[in-house]
C-alpha cells in the first residue's frame, strides 16, 4: 500500500534539505505501522497530517544564524590555533615575513607621524576664509626698532593706531622674539626658544584652543601679569609632558612666568616658515620685560660711554660722537617692534569692506606721521606654508606608501609559495569533508594573523622610532610629533586591508586544493604545473620595480649630498665673519659718512682684519631674499662697494659701483655672470639697462612680490662679477648687486687673515668702543654652510635606510620564492638531468625563468624613477635628477643583489641527484 | 545553551529520549512513545522540529546509526541526550518538585 498522493505532494513542497530521505522513510514507516494497527484510512489521514506538520521543520533563519554563529566562534578559535601551529612549523619563513611587515609598518607609521605634525599640523583656525594675514608695506620703515623689518610686518605703534580706527575687521598682532628658557632658577644655561608676544584677543579672534588649562585672554593684558601658554610640542619635548607643570612657573630670560595653558597641537595658529613658537605671552608683559631689559641695558651703555669719555686718547671727533650717543641714550627707550598682523573680518561684512577700511586707516596714519610714501596694504591667507616642506612631505609619504606596498607584496609571495606546498594538506581536508568556504576562511585567517602580528610589532617599534626620526629630520622642539590615535589607527587599518588583499590570491589558489594529489601516495606524481606563475612573476617584478625606485632615490640624494659637501662656493668661505649691526635708531639719511664709514674704518683697524664691507645679504646667513623675475629665481643684494673684494669675488668685466655712486643713489647695478647668461645669453650685458630683467611689473601686487624696495627703472649695468653661492638653495644664483641704500640695515662682512673665530670677540669689542649701543650678532658663514647641509644629510641617511629596507624586503621575498620554486621543480630537474642536461644548464634555466620578471621590474622601476625624479628636484639642491652616476650605481646594486638572491637557491637545482629521486618515485 | 529555557514539548522530548533505550531512540520511536504516553496526537513535524531545536541547543546529539536489517538497509538517525540536556531536565524537575512541595505543605 502506498501513502496518499496528496500527502506525498505536500511533502514535496517543504524544503527539507538533506534530511528528506530520512523523513520520507520515517513517514513511510509510520504509515505502514498505522495501517497494520488501525487501518488504512487512519494511516492515510495521519500521513497527510504529518506531512503538513513538517512545515514546522522548515528551518527558520534565526535558528540557522544562531547555530552558525556558535559554530563560527568555535571554528574561528580553531582556525587561529591552526594558524599558530603552522607558523611554528616554519618559523624562519613566517618570522621573516612578519619581521619585514613590522619594519615596513614601523617606518611608515613613524614617518607619517612626523610628516603630519610638521607639514600639516598646527593651524586649526576655524572659518579660516575670513581670516587674513594683513601686510603693510611701507617704503620708509623708519619707526621700527631693534629688529630688521621683515616683509609685511607693521610697526607696533602703527598697529595700535590702525587697530583702533578699524571696525570692519578684528585685528590682532603677534611679535616674534627669542628668549632663553630655563626650568629652574639654579640652572645657568638656558634653552633658546622662539616665542610670540600676542595681543590679548589673539587666541580668541583666531579661534585657537588649549588642550589643557586655558588660552590667553584680554584680561591677561593687565600690567604686571606674567601669564604664558605653552605649545604642545614644547611641553612634551622639553617639559616632559608633566601635567603638574600647568599653573607652575617657568623662567624666560630670568623673568618668572606662570603657565596658564597648553595649546592644542592641532589648533595653534598660523604656520610660518620661521618656525612654530614654543610659547605665547602677552604684548604687555613682553613690553614690560623688554623695556625693563632695555633700560637696564641703556644704563649699562651709559656707563660704558661715560667710561670711554674718560679715555685721554680720544680724538675730538670721537669725543663729539660719543657725547651725542650718550645724550641720545637718556631719551626714554622707545618700544616699537615689528608686528605680524592677522585679522578676522567681522560677520556679515565682506573682505573688500575690510580692505578699504584698513587702507584708509593706513593712509591716515601715514599722513599723521608725515611718511614719505603711501603704504601698501595687502590681504593674504593666514598660513605661509613653505613649499619646500610640502614637497618633502609628499615625497616622504609616497615613499611610505611604496614601502608598505612592498612588504605586502612580500607577504603575498610567501603565502603563495606556502599555499602551493600545502595543496596536499588541503586536498586531504577536502577529501574528508571540509567545505571549500571553510578552507578559504582558514587561509584568510592566516593572512589576517600575519598582518595583525606585523602591525602590532611595527606600531610598538614606531613609538620609539618617532623620536629618533624627528631628531634626524631636525624637527624643532616646539613641534609635537608624538603619534596620536589617528595615525596608529590609519596605519593599522591600512596594513590589515593590504594584508587581506595580499592574502587573497594565495587563499584562492590554495582553496582549490588538490584532492587527487592528496590521495596519491607518491609525491613524484604531483603535477608539474606551478602555482599561478603569472601572479608570482608579477609580484616579483613589482617588488623589483619598487626597490628600484627607492634605491634610485637614495642614490640621487647621496649624490646630491656628496656634491653639496664638496661644493665650491666660488670664494673662500672659511675666513669670513659676518656681524649683524643695527643702526640703533640713529638718523638715516646720508649716514654712510657719518656712521657706517667710520664704523668700517674702526673695524679695519682691528689686527687680523683684511677687508670689511656692508651688505644686506651675507653668505650662509639665512638673510637671502630671492625674487622671481621672468620665472627665474634672482637673488638681490645691496652692498657697499668693497663687498666684492671682501668676499673675494672677481669682477669679470667692468667695475664695481663707487662710493660716490652709492651716496648719490645712482641707478647703477652689478650683475653676476649667471644673470647675464640667463637674460642676455651670449650678448654683452655691460652698459645695458635692466629692463630685460625687471620685465613688465607695474601693479602694486607685483611690486609687493618683487620686494619692499623699488626697482630702479633706468638702472645701468656697470660690472659683471663671477658667480657665488651664498646658500644651498641658491647655488651660483643669478644675483643683482645694488649700491647700499641709505635706509637699509646691512650686515657687516669681514674677511680675516687667520682664524675668524678668534677674531669675533675683538670685533665686537671694537664695534662697541665705536658705538656702545651696538649689540653685534656674530655668525660664521662656514658654520652656516655646515648647518645648511644638515637637512640634506639627514634626508639622505633616511633615504638610504629606507632604500636598504626596501631592497632587503625584496631580496628576502625573492630568495624565499626562488628556493621554493626550485624545490617544487626538483622532479623536473632530475628528469632533465637524467636526460643529459648539465648542472650549468639547469642553473641557467632556473635563473632565466626567475630573473626575467626581475629584469622587467627593474626596467619599469628605473623608468618610473627617471620620470618621477623631477618631483624631488627641490631637495636635490642642484644635482640633476637624471644624474648618470647615481642611476648606474643604483642599477648595479639592484642587479647584483637580485642575481645573488636567485642564484644561491638556483644552484640547488643543479645539484639534484636524479637517481635518488627516481628511486623514490 | 546553558540557561535557555526548555519549552514544554522540548522537555517531553528530552524525557522520552532518556526513557527509550539507547539504540531504539529514533524519531519514529520517540513520536510513538510520546503519543502513547500523552494520549494525544503528536505530529511528526513537531517531533522533528523539536529535536532539531534541542540539537541546536546542545541538549541532544544525533548520529546516523549502523545499517539495519530493516528499511532496505538504510541508516536510522539515533538521538542521545547530552549531559547538558540531562542537566536542563533535572533543573526543570527540581523547580516543579519544589513548587509541588509548597503546594502540598499548605
């Protein structure tokens, strides 16, 4: 008797999966029993009822999910343990892979932190489109005292007046200065720091924040208060990050200040190429301290003058001069420093309105003080990020990316090789019932674990590395480079994603498994087809390419460094001393005969001095102010006529300007040979006019960009001088030499017969005897040159380290994969050997097969390096990015290393003993 | 797993599985036993569903038994109660007995 058709039909409706047979049998069983016990009608009825009831057996989604979840956790643990056991079985292979990954991550995270802090950190000005840096160009900057006026900064008095007169824009000012910071009163030495003295509303208007404590407020501007806000970097690097210091005191130039807050590292104000401040104090406090210092100093100077006046050997001219100086000192110490001004346009008003108002106020002020010319007011964006820093940052970040990519390619290679070796294992597992998805999950777990291990170790290393790296890159102490959670999180995430991607191909390969191979007893019958040879070759080639790029970069930087170290500046820099002298508020017009000339004579009288001259730009003094004329970077130097002799520059044609021409402000210039070549080519520039160089700059904006001073329109070239290098950025730069204008504050350039260092104090003494108000700042151009070399030096060392790491990673990968491939092809090799191939032929075969992708990769890498070399031109300081020596050196190193990496394992192929192997099979 | 409540039917299934001898504990056997004991209709679907839930909860374990003489040599699925299952049933019993004692004490 058969069960009712309806029942059977109903049964068909339900999804019973693999239990269907069982259920049908059970139902049939019951049907037969019931039919024999209680009759066919009953049996049929119950059969249909039961069939319908099996609707409940339909598995519900929650039940399935629940079950799988529980199973999943259990199997995940199992996967992880299995992976660990696997790693332990081949510690060398996996250890090296993890190490490579860790190093790559460490370097990347550390570099990322530093670059982020230096290049992109610090500003955090909310609604920064309303904030502007307001520059005031006044051709006659007579009222600024005790610092040289820098482009765009205002005189403080002008600032206070104009600020009071404007309502459309909130103007705030900051004054930059240096002080010696000491942690406690009993220390004698202090750390020199740069700080900003700001108006009370500076933090508020710009929207800056404090990460601890508070910002400076207008209430802090009350007299006698000494409150300071410290920068996050300074606090971490110099004060040890101790929260207890908040509210405590610090000593600045011996004056006690209270720390009221620590600035937020991401909201600390407009960045400036002159560096970030270590702390901020109020203008009032600054003035009180400064004026106090100055009046103490004035008293000391008066005493010096008085002492000098008692000298019986004084000439009447000297006596007259010193008496004049003495009387000028008794005047109250004026305080009018250069102020950098920012402003936030008030809400609801436009930038144009603010500009108009400020310009009007500036004009009014100029009229008030009978300034000779109308000042120019310009609104700029608040930050002045150094383009060179950005280039370096981008280059470094690209390198970071490349190194991580390289490490991940390595991981892929290793996993691919190992997946090939595990095909039998996987085949076995598949044969006894594992699902392919399960295998895939296992393989991916292994990859993720590798990535996680590498990440964790790498990030730990990175924490220690950041400090070293920032010292290496001469990052200033006021910058906070400590990595924050964002850096770590992004690097870790990147690595995990990359390692999953890296593990995908090997996982997909391995997951296909080899069941038949697993069931065969002898290994010799294993298939000869190798795992995904194309992918492997691609990876090897890619690694070779990346290594090539990095190595070429390192080689170029090394070459540039070597060039720079041995560069010939065109004159003898070892015997020069430069001094910064101030005109100390002395009257400006026609000052050479009255002031500068006699000063120079005094200096010449010092034994050991062979020449002395004045110039606005001194060698290696960070005082250069280049401009771009017609797209060419041109240096500009205003000098006294003796400058060329003092520095040791030969006049190639024509002559230098004379003292008479200087005093009459004649329109004559001397140009360097490189300038003549650039603008005149092979024509003779002597006697020609300067129109060719000035170009057609007419509007105020370009006038500002071209410099504070005017361009003498009819300037005539009277001499062509040989090229000179006064800074790493301006090697043999085209230079315009102008006669020193009466209003400039020049530097004194002195040539010494013997050691210039010994001459320093004597010179200072001589200058002070002449004018006791002077506080000359000595610098040695030779030391400046060495300092300038520090950055390229550190960059080169860094690049070499990174290049070495990249090459190491690639070599390890190459070595491991080749060794593995050789092992896999041992059977093939032994067959060939048995057929008569020599060892050499076998090795050549292996070499050919494995070196081909390497060669292709190297070629591509070199081409990429050639193309991309232009990007790093800025940090090459004049070395060509196609320097043949560097390229050849890099190529040779790469070829040798990769050849060795392939050769050593390949030699094993030649040593196979065919008899032994064939015996096994 | 532990701590999950047993439904009334599930409790009955567990008890039945324990009551039946080890090698006879198939789905059909459990269904027939329960029908006899409760004197009510017990549908096969309910038994299948209940046993499946119990297996997911970890209270029973099912294995495909040896090839049998009957049923054309096909294998039967045999259920055994796990320690977990035994514990769950004991817990329920303990609770019921405690309440019954209270009721009878009054």
